[in-house]
């Protein structure tokens, strides 16, 4: 039966209506997957030989020490991005197929996504290096089995707490507390991590613990999903009683204020848009990666980080215009809706959040004013230039977004088209190149001023740019309507 399911998946891939449209993006996705496979394999070599040659420590102990961080990062990414494939499952529920087979197939399918097995590339390669360099085969094998079991059981944790945001927030706070305790050397979390994970190699029988945890969670998750595995219950979108809200002071700004009002209410009410807000807040801390690796400390990387720190909401929300309105977009287009005010409302909302992000990013000044100045310049560029380029990229996004679905927090798949990908050049590469060149020849002040001038130019000529954006939206209007209706 599993073989038949896989055959259906293979056929659906080639028979889908979007195969021809998104073929370029599928190719880019495959290239990206291959890149990450090579990168992860290379990182395993670097991890082993750097620790051995430079740190003069046992590579297995060092990797075991930091494995808890990798496990938590894997859990967070799966919670944010991985989803239950309900749309592919629903057709099977009307057929004479035992429900336990469909549920087990659902669980197995979560292991087939790249997000699930990417970590295995690093682990398998690292274990191969260990075995080649004299480590005991039995110990390496049990270390691999134990580590893999712990990483794959994250799939089950994600499925169990997928829609329980309060628990997820509580776990996030708990992780932050333990991180602080470890940072201030109150509780040696990394030391405990080294002892636990290294025990999988040193005491092979200890690998039974994570394996048992894996199968116990499999059984718990199986029962949890099976209980609500009905078309009219667990897989149905939840309906809630509507509440009337209005932010009164926005009404005095006319149509723009009304559209902003609607967008704010949408962001507050729906799971997918709440995920955008959570993701935007998390982007504020993206710049901390600079302190995890020296390679990110250069001027170009500082600008790259700054664009995401101050523009997280802009990138996650703006490129999905008008996809967030796809449910009622066809109806809206039959009304006398002023296109310019509709887009300007999105633009103002993005820039207000960007301005707030610039202020919140002030804590980076603790690490050096040059870092904050780079982020400040990135924020100005986001307001003046990227806000409009992001809206332009939204014109090519023709993927319907169901705001009541159980899609993951960051958003739904296929939201980046090839044309939107091309727009990444002026959005990311241009400010990075300008900031690097000006900083190299004239210093940080000139670099900040130059990026600020680019942002100011974009802001001054925003009306002219808006005319181009509106023209493009109108050109894509009917193909967008057709795509939303087709979905």
C-alpha cells in the first residue's frame, strides 16, 4: 500500500497544474537542496579537522557538546516550517483503506521532506569520518542511531504541539532561560549535553533510550492523529465566532486608513498572519549570527543582516500581497477599489513596522555603534527602496493563501516566483555592494550616508515608482484572478 501511495505522489508531481508555471522554481529548489547537501557534508569535514587541528580536542566530544543546540534549532525550524500533508490525505479517507495505514503513511511522509533529513547528511558524513579515523565502529553506529532517533522524533513533537501556540511560547521561554543560565555559567547545559550525547558512543547500550523514546512518541502521535482523522473534524478548518473590531483613528486617513485597519485585524485574527508577526519578531535577532561566526562580521554581511533585522515583516508580508487577500480578491476587483490606495496602505503598514524595527534594533549598539549604524542604514534602504520592490514582487505571487488552514507559521509553499527571485538583486546585492565599497574606500560614515541617500531617493520618487507597480498589478490582474479561482 505504501508503494501505491508513493506512486500517486510521483504522478501528482508531474500532473499538477503548476508544473509548467513553476518549473523554474522547482529546478532552483532542487539546485538549492543539492547545495545544502554538499554544504552540510563539507561542514562535517570542517567540524572534524578544525576541532582536531586547531582546538586540539576530541571532535566527537565537541560535537556532542553543541549537539543540544543543533537539536533545538532543528525543533524550532520544524515547528515553523513543517506541516501535516492534509490536502494529500483527504482523498484517501473516502476509500476502503484502513485508517491505521493512512495515519502511518502520514507519519512516514513527514520524514521524506528535506527539512527532516538534511541533518542526516551532516551526521552520516561525520560518522564516516569518525570510523575512517579509528573510532570504534559499534560506538559510532550507536551514536548515529541515537542522534538520528532524537532528531527524527522532533517530527512527532512538532505534530503534537503544532496548533498549541501557548505551549510553544512556554517552551521558547524555557529555552531562553536555560540559554541564559548556561551563558552566565549557572547551569553548565553544554557540559551536560556533552556527557549525554557522548554516552551514546562510550556506552553503546545507552542508545536504547533515544530509540525507545522515538517509538513511544510514534505511538503517542499515531493515536493523537487517528482520533481526529475525519473529514468533518480534525482535518476541517476550525470556525470561530467573528468579532467586530475597528481602530477608529485610522478612519480619518480615508481609503488608506480603512485598508490598514483591515490588514491589522487580519494580522491579529488568523494563524498564518500571526505567524508572520512571530517570524518578523524573530528576524530582529537574526543579526546575532554575526557573533556566532567571524565570516559574518564583514561590512557586506553587516548590511545583509541589517536588511533582514529591520525588514523581516516587510519580506514576509509584502511579497504575499495580494495573496493574503486571495479569498476575497475576485470580489474586491468587481468593486470600485482604488488600486493606488490599496497598495499604499500595504506600503505604509510595512514601513511603520520597519521604523519600529529600526528602533528595537538599537540593542545592537551594545556590540558596537558601527553595527547599529549599518542596521540603521539598512532600515532606511528598506523604507525607501525595498518596500516598493517587495510590493512589486507581490504582483507575481499567484498562490492562494488560506488564512484558516493549518499551514506552518512562516507561510505557505511556492510563494517565491522566478521574477520575484530576480528582484532579490536590487533588494539584497545592490545595498551590500554599495555599503562594502563605500566602507572600504571612505569609511563607515560614508557607507551609511550612501545607503541612506539611496533610500531617500526611492522615497522621493515613490509616486513614480508606484505608477509602475500599479501598472504591473493591473497587467497581472486577470492571471492572478484566474490562479486564485483555480486554487
